[in-house]
């Protein structure tokens, strides 16, 4: 791509940055919601940061904005640049939104099995979905398409950890601590997140250290993901399968995944993610995606550990996106049956855990 600067490019970039920043200025911060998991006298409070309330409906709205600003300020995105991304879902939805805002063509390179709801959301933002049979080829195919169009490959899996200012500047970590300031346990014992690119865990983990908070970061990982194995043993060999919990879990260790900033990882069975996703709907009436269920499973486990040890404190996790995107997958009984996922045993574990305030042996 020709990146020789011109005054017209600078003027266009100035206006593009204004538009992206104006979007952030128009959007109120996402809500931090107390979850009534058990009686308050147990001394452990749980909170959900509702990232589904972003304009594009997911946590990835933050990443999409950051990646566009990063590309604009680096001179990689210019007037007419075709934007290409390797993404099977929410990141592509958010990037398509920002591309449309700036009048730029957008192509999402996705596995052919990507669910139809997310494809429809990308196409609603006038993006184009380029489907490939081999899920492992999305990276090289996205790079090829960008080069052929003299465009820009956003490469979320490389740039997610560096496009966001982890020191603050209204990132998700700073927002959590600001919203927790008046709670009875304002500094969380734990923050629990999943990892797809690794960008969110990198941002939060760095921020905790930079601000010297006595908060630990836990990353939850679904089946068919290499992250937990890599963190625990250093074994980063790629896996053959792909995660069934959309938005988190990867078959390869992504460049943005920073294991050194993570204090604990919990491997979560996929059926447990479904069970916890259903628990959220039971407790709050809110439908969220299965990655939120993965978060909640780890959150309940950690909260039970604190309560069992007689320690008071708070645990914060994320609602990553809304459940409407998954009507044909994790909210479909036929899909669950075909996938061999039975959440009932894990639902029983959650019911016992929340009733007793301790994790079942």
C-alpha cells in the first residue's frame, strides 16, 4: 500500500478521527450492574459490566474504535482504503460500523460455518462477508485480499493489545474502577474475562499493575482453545479444532495474548458456559451470548472461594454481547443436541454453589 503522506490525506484523516471520536462522545459509558447472586451478608458482591449496550452490541465496539484510530493515526487508513479483517463475528460487526461511518469498503473474512445472525449484522452495515472453508486460512486470506485491493488488513489478533491505551484514557479497566468507586468493596478482588484476541485481558492486566491495584485478573477459557494450556505449561502448539463459544478461545496463541499479566486461568467446559448463560437469564431476565456464560462460570467459582474462606470483596466480569445473535446456536436445543452439549449437570453445580455460597466438591 502506498503510504506517502499528502495534505489531502491528512485533512481526510483529521475528519475521520473526529467522526470516530464523536461516536465515543455520543455514547454513554456501559452500565455496571450488581448481580444478586446471594444474600448481601455473605460479604461477596458480583458485578456485570454490560458491554452489549454499545452501538454495535458487544465488547468489540471498543476494539473496533481503537483499531480504526490506530490505523488512522499511523497513516494506514486513508480515503477510499478497503478495510479487511479476519473475524467470525462481533469484531467484524463493529469494524463494519466504523467503515460505513467513514465511507470505506469493508470485507470480513470468515469461516463458512459462521452463524447467520452475525453475517446479517455485517451486511446491514454494508460490509461484505468472504467465507472460507478452512477456518485456519482466514489470516492469510484476509492479508491476500487487502494486498489485492491495495487496502488495509486490520489484523485484530496482532494489534488488539497495542491499539488501546492500557494506562487509561477511558479504557474498560479505567471505566470499571471509576464505576466501582462508591461500592462497599470498590477495589475488586478479581476481574474475570475471556480471551479471543487477548486484547481485553492485556489492557486490564497492564492497567492493574500500572495503577498498583490489589486486584487479580482471571481469564476463563473454553474447550478447543490453546490459551489455558499455553499459560499453564508454555505449550503453544496449535489445536486442530475451533471454539464453539463464539468470541473467545483460539486454536493458536495469538500475538495479542499476554500470559504474564494474567494471575489465574480457568478452563470451562462448553456445557458449563451454556448453563451459566442460562443462570444469567434466570437471575436478571437478560439474554447474553455463551462467552458471557464462560465469564460467569469463573466468576461464581471465584466468588464461592472468597465466601468459603470468609473473605469479603467484589468480583467483576463482563456481559460481552446480547443473546439475540445466537438464536440458532447456543439458544437452540437442536444445535446443543447436535453439538453434544448437555448443560443440566452444570446447572445443578451452579444451583448448589449459589444456594450454599461454596463451590461443590
